[in-house]
C-alpha cells in the first residue's frame, strides 16, 4: 500500500486488523435485491463506514464506504453491471460524493455516472490510489447514452 494511501486510511479511522460487521450494509442491500459478492464483503469488513479523502492543490476527492447510503434503490443498476461485465457487481460506496461505486468478483472497482461507467481500478488498492494520489485519470469503460462520447476521452492509441 502506498504510504499516502495508508496515511489517508488511518486519518479516516482505519488501522491494521480493523474488522467491522458488514451485516449493517449487507442485510438491507440483500432486502433490496442486491447480490453480494465475497470481494465486497471483505472490503466492507475492513473499510465499511470510512470516508477516505484527498485534499490539496485545489483538488478534492473522496471515497465513502457506505454502500447502502450510496446505492439504496439501485439494485437494477447493479444487475445491469452484472449483465454487462459477466460477473456479480456489489456496491461498496460512493466515489467523489456522487457516483455509486461497485466491486466485481474479480476485484475491479467501477463507478457509474450520468451516462458513463468508469474503471477506478483493477483492485481496491488501485482505486484508493486514484482517490488519494490522483495519480491517473479515470477510465471510461462504457457509455450508456446513445451517441455520447467517452468521458474523459480516451488517449490516442487507447483501446477504450
């Protein structure tokens, strides 16, 4: 784990070995029809309830690990991701204060915006590096509005 990411997690209340009961989020999500994958369960056990932030240089970003607050009423959206990407996607929280974020069984973290799906990272660690370090741009992996261009636009030579 990058030292700045670790520092941001500690500032948010995390510590090595932290464990919380994920049923606080999992039970109500299941009642709404969400499928819960084991990757999401493990993430919520360790990070549930934390809000990790980056501040500085005129930039602010965050990841709030409260999937019920982020995704309540959006079981259809999670099902859409599951169908589109061929594995169960479970909400884990909110990225940047407005985009519901999901983790797939493979570990990939995606956020859904108004017309776009973004890959935040191939793992939670990569997603947290994006949030805390701002070390790369988000990657648009799907547009959901007919005729809309990917946002941000792919760099030349990209396969997106």
